[in-house]
């Protein structure tokens, strides 16, 4: 990510804007802000693929399942696996 995302991030700089793209859920945004690689991959995906990840995460009502899906999403983004 050298040259794409400055690391460490400058003080007061958020990787994602407060409103987020596609109205990112707060829990997903928080995790993406800690992982520059996953963020860069996610933001470079076509919108349809971003929506697949978002649907996968938000379609569950169970908080444990949601946390697990966020972790799996980050793993999939960083390893280059296809969207769920």
C-alpha cells in the first residue's frame, strides 16, 4: 500500500469518511479503519461486489454471527477470495 495509503495515518485522518461509502455499518467501518489492506481492496471492488459483502454482513440479526462474518470478510479481502 506504499504510496496509496499513508501509514501510519496522519493525526485526525480517517481511512473512510464519517458517512462511509454505501452507508457502511459502524462495526465494519471500525474494523476496516484498522486494516489498510482490506480497506484498499474493498474500496477498489466494483460497487456490486461491495454490496455482496455488505449484504452478507447485514442480513443476519445475531451479533455473534455478524462479528464472525465481518472477520471472515476481512480475511477474504486480504487473501483475495471471492465475495460470499
